C-alpha cells in the first residue's frame, strides 16, 4: 500500500508492543471481513470487479517511495476508486487481495533496498497490511456511499464532490495514522519525527502534493465508465512513472543538498586557510619591512662611529709632533666614545639574538642596588654627570642576575640621556615596596605621544625613523629592556607627557622566584 524509506531492517524478534498492535487490527479486521463476505458473497457480482486486483498488485510491486519523499503509491488512487465504485464488502475484498508487499518475495531479512522498510516481512506483518487495506477501503467505501446516496458514482456533483473529498481524506488519514504507529513501535522513532519526515518540505503535503494522489481517482473512474479499461491503465501508468521521476528528483535534491553542505564546509575551511595564509603573508611582509628598515638603520649607526674612529685615527697619524698633548687627548677621547657607542650597538644585537634563541641563562647573586646603579651610570661615560640619584640608604639587597640588571639600567639611562636636552638632568631612583624593588628612570626630554606608547617596546620601532633624526640607535634598546625584565621576573611601565619627559618604572622581586637557596637557578 505504501513503500517506506528510512526505517531500520526488520529485526529477528519483533517488539512485543508491535505484535500486540498488529493483532489488535488483524483479529477484528479478519472477523469483519468474513462477516461481510458471508453476508454478501462477492461471487454473485461476477469476475469484472476483480480486474482491479492485478492492477493493485502490479502497482505495489513496481513503485517505491519513502517517509522523506512524496508518500503513497499510485495504488492509493486505485484503492480510492474501488471504494467509490463498489460497496464496502466487495471493495474490502478487492483491496485485501491486491494488498501485496515486495518484502514477501524476499528470502531473508536485512536485504532492503531503496524505499523499503528492511528485509523479509513476517507473516503477521503481511497479513496486517492486508487487514489495513480491508479496513481503510471498506471505511472509505462506506463513507462515500453514505454521503453520495443511492446514486453512488453517478450522483450529482453537489453530492459527489463532497463525498469524494471526504473519502480521500478519511482513507489518507487512516493509512497514515496506522503506518506511523507501526513504524514508531518497530523502530522506536517518535511519531512526531515520522510525521515531520512525511511533511519535510511543506506542512500542507496533503492535499497539495503526491500523498493526495487520491484526487486522481475521480477522473480515473470517469475514464473507466465512459471509455474503458485501457485509458485507466494508461493514466495509472503515467501516474506511476511521474511519481517515480518525482522520487528520483527528490533523492537527487537530497544528494545535492548534502553535497552543498559538504561544499559549504569546505568553503569555510578554505576561507580559514586563506585567512591564515593572508596573516602569514602579512607577517612576512612586515618582517621583510623590518629587516630592510633594520639594515638601513644599522648600516647608518655602524657607519657613523666607524667613520669617526677612522677619521680621527688618520688625523692622529698625520698630527705633527709639535702638536700639544691636549689635542691628542681630545682625539683619543672622541675615538673612545665612538668605539663605546659601537660596542653598545653590538652588545644590543648579541643580547637580542640570545633572547630570540633562548640562550640567555640568568646567573643569580645578591646585589646592592647602589652598586648596580653606579656601574650603570659609569657606562654612560661623559654623560654620567647628567644623572641624579634618589637612592635611600636602607635599600635591601636584591637576589637577581647582575649583568641583566645593569643592562636594563644602562639602556634606560642611555635612552633618557639621548632624548633629553644637553642641559637637562635625568633621575635614577629606587624604593622598596613590600617584596619588590621599584626602580624609576625619569627624564625631562621630548616625551612620547600617547599613540606611540604601545609601540615603543616593539623591535626596531622608533618614533623618528628619518635619516636626519637627532638621536641614534637601531630601535632595540627598549625591546631588550622588556625581555630582560621578564627574565628577571619583573614588570615595566611607562608614563610620558610630550614636551615634559618620560618616566620608566621597573618592578623586580627582591628574590627571584627561580633562584635556589644558594643563589643558583633552579630547574
């Protein structure tokens, strides 16, 4: 009567609730059928009505469908027509004889194909299908003849139309309700889900779509009564062919929908990969730009002291012996300052390389803060006189890496002196704050604009990158400071006001967390 797709293969042991449900229909329907046959034997009507039996069997065997497709087979058209042509007893017998199931031809379970509910059907299930056909068609026939009156199929349209519509609706509802209940008991799928599969494209599948094939029953009967059987067979064949094409298009639509979902997922993955590649390309471009910028700045910074050293060395070589010692000492001081400048640049590059490679291992030891500050200031050379101290006498010693701490202080002081006017001093101070030591380096220079504060610790970044900038450097000083402060377990902050100077505050633990009892690094 219908072909159903999507249900699991019939199990070897059918659920007890399903067996009881089928018996509840089989026993009363069989009894009712026998009573109807005995009360009005179909043989008295001849063999002509039974021509519909082979038509029903052929349609049931040659059509397929599914719960997620257009529903009932063209056999439903013939069943409605039989219900309208004949009285309930004869219509029920014809429907029972024609209610064949393809699964009855199978030899084993689990051999289901497209549109089937599974493998071989049980004898009880096969008889249940026939009893369902008997009840549905007999009920439809009784309703139609009750509404159409004694004229039956020849009744006037004002009575024929409503009777026909009511018959189609009743038979469709009975079939659908019975089969939904059966499939729900067999597969455990909720009835609401099975109904959703039936109407998965529109909630108005009946009467608007192919489950409403019963609407074709009236023109089919008109052909049978006015022309003969051959137009009926042609019409039913066209319906079966059209329905088969509909199912093929339906399944093709589902496959295309699945492919579209796969393509959409692949498109999202591709977009993700493309975005990742775009970011990688952007990073590579930025690295290339930084490399070019670094090469240009480093070349300029190295060339300046080397040119001065070479120039004053040549001048010393050609200096007359009569020249005073004061002149020689002045040239030697210039050479020394330029050499120290070059050495500082090389040390910054080496430190940055060690930080990148993770090769900088701290060596812990107790350090007096006053001694560390004096060492850092002495490294400034002639500019040391511009630094003022604000160091309390009761500063506690600190357990940290002396070399890293001195380099942090030296870079911050060099930065403060470089960006301050020659007549302005810089402040180096420290305070104990609980278990931390706060170190402050303050200048009265040009200051830093607010948008630049977040970028001054970036590698190779400089506020002024022109060749005519007043201060030198390759933009590594503050980057190295930040990395070294992190190694020392501390933090660094900066506040600045353009035109009034900047203040860098470094907070370090008095005892480095990684330092052991003996001052060595712990792993």
